C-alpha cells in the first residue's frame, strides 16, 4: 500500500466516524444549547488526545474550551465509536482465518511516556527512556499496513517478554518480521521469524516464493 493509498484509507475511515457520530452529536435545529464545535471538530479533539496524549487543559487552550468540556467531548466520542462496533481491531483470531496462510506480518514494541503513577512506580520506570513508560506491541499486516492486534505491558518489561506474553500464533507457513530484541522467538516458534535488518522488500518477496 502506497502513501497516497494510506491517505485515502484514513480519510474514508474518518468520514465513516463522522457518519456514526453525527446523529448523536449534531444539535442544529434542536432545542437547548448548541455546541461550540462541529461534529468534525469534536472528533478532531478526541483524535488529538489519543494521538498526542496532551493534557485536556492544553487541548482546551488550543480550541478555546474549558478542560472539563474537552473531557466530556472525548468521553462521548469514544463511547459512541465503541458502541458502534465498526472500529475494532481484527484481533489474533484473524491470523487463523482462511487466506492468511501466506501472509507476512510485522511485530514491534515501542515505549509510551506516561505520567508518574501514584503506586508501584518501579514497574513503569524505563532504564532506556529515564522516565515512566508503558510498552506497546503492534502486530501489523505487511501488505495492507493494517494493525491486527495490540498488547500493553509495563515499561520495565523486556520487548521479548511482551511478545511472549501476548501468545501470538506462529504458523509455519507465515513470515514474521521482528526487531533484534524479539527475534529470539525464532528459537521456539514454528513460523519463519526474521529481523528487520535481515529483510528488504526483495528478500520478503523471494522468501515468499520459496515457501
């Protein structure tokens, strides 16, 4: 999937979100108070919070809103999108479905900085980032770049342990690309596991044909 295709896909997904939200958030012509932001802007406020993880106070300052209003917008948007059931990740079950036997998927773990927790601070202390973090693992389809499933663990947990705890299925006919920290799974996995350094688009294609 090219960059332009990704932009088109994201635009279509955002438009679908607006379609889901509009009947519930659009108050034009109704009795009572009118929202300051349009449905599109309310969705953008929620997306900013999820993507940038800024405080609600700073998001409110950018939009001219009180932080409690920002919190209500995020809660309403999140609740409506979850209840619609249209924006859930496929989950690990997708890997067992017919047609996935020859797929290539990419797994990687990254760290997200979080606020200092009030309890059990040592669990989230990251020696690498020198701050409190959570580890987030993404499993992505190599061809479509779609996120299949995620896993979250504490900042002190090693990448390999996050991968091991997630219990991803390694099928012998599938190819998995992982970083060096997670590549140790090849010692126990039945599937073909390669590091990012060992692969390019050409080698992925050749190994696919060899399979």
